[in-house]
C-alpha cells in the first residue's frame, strides 16, 4: 500500500527525523514536504533526506501568504500524491496513535472497512512544566493531556483526515478534503471517524462553516487518536512564537494558544508502544550519509535561537508569564461544572 504524507514546514528541523521515522513505522511510504523561509537548517536536512530517497522536498510555491493552502493546491497535482493509494495531510507535531491490529495505518483502514476517508480526532498534549528543549522523541517526553472528549469548553474537537485515491476530490483542506460541488448523495464518499463510524452528515457535506473541521469527540477514537504536540517544551514554544505560523502570516502563538492546549489533567502513555520501532528507524535515518550532522545542526541552531530570544526582555517576560498560566481554560471549567465532572 502506498501512503503519501503531505506537510508544510518552517523551522522544524530538530523534530523532522522523529516525525518521518514515526510515520514510516505506521506505514507511510512517501513524503512530500514544502518548506519556506527556514533559518534553522530544516531545508538543508530535507534536501539531505531527499538525496537519500526518503522524502520529496519542494519550496513552498505560495505567491501570497496563505502558505499551506497554496502548497496543498500544488500538491494535489504531484505524481507522489496522484499515484498514492492514500494521502495523509498533517503537520509535524501530529502523530496518529493507532489502537488496532499491528498499530499501522493499513490496520486502521482495515478496521474502518476501507472507506474513502478517515478523520482522526485531535488529542492535545500539554507542556506539563517541561522547560528545556531536549533532543529526545517528543512522544516520549510529553504524556499529559486533557479529557479526550472535552477541549476548551467544547465537546467537538478538530480532526485531520486520511483520504483514499478515489475520493471525489475538489480540493484539499488542512483538516479535511472537500468533494466536488453538486455531487449527488448516492456518490458521496464513505467517510468514517477513528472508530469506523460514519462521520456526522453536517461534517460530511460541510453544511455548517463553523464546524467543517470538527465533530463530537465522544466515541470517535476507538481505533485511533491523533496526538497533537503543539506546545512541546517552553524553550521550543518561544522559538515557535518567534517563527510565527507556517500556514498564515502574522499569526501569533500567544498565551491563549498556550492555555488552550496546556490542560494536563490526564496521563496517557499509550503511544509509547511505538518507541522501540521509532528508535530503530531514527537510528537508521541518522546513519544515512550526512543526515546525523544535518540533524545536529538543526538542534544547535534551535538552542542558539532560544538563547538569543531570552536575551530580549519581552521573551523573558513571556517565559515567566507562561510558566504561571492556568492549565485549564475558564470555558472548560464552566463546561465540566455543567456536566458534573470533577476539575
């Protein structure tokens, strides 16, 4: 089975080998990376991996500032995408944790009875007081998360989507594909959640613009969950804030972004089932010509940038502020009280 992962990156160098190795472990065969404006060696590491035949790396073709959507339009026409059996559009802080079979994407597809699309619900992993960047797997370090059915006062949570080659595609969205206009209901794609259930009708047809990227999380992750490590260490979050959003210009990762994703009320080690295979695959990638050195350069530049930021008073203030912020949002506190749940 040929599964192609498509992603956009900017200054994600220290985290690339883990993400690629993990996805190779779960069954991704091909990778299409778009990069733009990198200053931490991300582009050089991807070029090295491309030379080794591990990934395809292209400059982001965006002419405007909607980097991700322009890249996805470009990706939809590339042979590595059109020739794939399945396409997985995701970011490099997102890891599908598959609970069935041999814990691979093909096992998930089989469990869902081979639909044309599978949408996996996010589960956000908190910083949990980890301040220093460490060059060890993110999935190993960060184990605190929220109640998986509740996020920020909502019972519906965003998703990312695995799409089969015969999906009647109009265009890729960052979270889900959209099918062609005026497609008769009998030709609507079969589309499931991470439990193999049909997705809600309003999500299927994108009837409600405010909910085209999410649906109720309860019961939606029996077969798989999408772990999202949006914060990582406090050091790395400062660098992420400095970088800005790879997808949209002038989006700040401020304290609200941090607070919304830093609920650490639940411990979850389930993804650690992948660690032995992940370490083996990361070692294999590092052994490719030049790759270990390119990765180490990314790590060095990441640490140097963090040190440079902490020489600036606003970033020192931000660091102190984030350390003191609540790990649960007021909206979630209110919802939990309404539902009679302990906080």
